[in-house]
């Protein structure tokens, strides 16, 4: 790869990672061509871009992301520490525009499918936070989508309203029934 090709590769990767709120670094060591192609197919189905990239190019890209305007020195250091800890061996990037646990679930499910511990999980960047190490894979796989979180909040907000409507219905829509239900409701002790 010529110097100009490396510069172009870093530029392309920089643009991808800068516009994506989430990327994972997986250990692609031990994946043969057939298994890699199957993994890529699963990624494509989940709208995840999978790229095998040289660690030096990923590191240069992360350094550039950490030095862009508006990044605090602490955050810049986080990019460098992340790169130093996860960029060893063969690395594959899973890049997605969704902040959810789909890439982590994909890794876990693919491991079950091929009865293996590969691809390994090295780390992830999710919406401004870094996760390093295999122990974070389970937590990341349980992340909910934005829509799921909004649904949970709506359900929480609707719960008291449903209780009131239920109380009204049990009182047969009468004011006396509602008052009776409310008076039987346990009071909060102070």
C-alpha cells in the first residue's frame, strides 16, 4: 500500500467512524474465508458494515478522531487508550448507525452458530463511551434501541392513567365508586 493509498484509507475510515455513533472492534483471527463471508452476510442483513482493516490505519483514524476540534483532552486520551488496548492481532470493525446492542448480539449469535469463541470482542465505542474487554459484550448485547426506550417511557407514563381508568371502571363509572376506590387505596406513610 502506497503512502497516498494509506492517507486515502484513513480519510475514508475517518469519515465512516465520525458519522457513526457506534463501532465495535472484533478479533477476526481464526476466521477462514468461508466463515468470514458468512459473518459479513449476517452483518449486511443487520445493516452493519464489517471491515477488516490494518491496526495502524485504525489507530491513525482514532488519533484523528480524538484530535478533532471540540474534543476535550480527556476524551482525546480515551481514543488513544482505546486504540492501545484493543488494536492487537487481527481486527475487524463493525460499523453501524444505530446505538443498540445489535452488533453485540450478532457476535454472540454467530459464535453459537459456528460453535466457537470467534469472532472475539475487543472493544466498542457507543455514543461517546468506550467499552474494552470481553466482559462488556453481555451488557452491550442488552442495549435497547431508541424506539424501545421511548416505548418503555411511554408505558411508564401510561401506567398511572391505566390504574385510574381501571378504578373508574371498577366503580361502574360513578363518582361514588371512584371515591370509594380512592379511599380504599393505601396511603403513603411519612
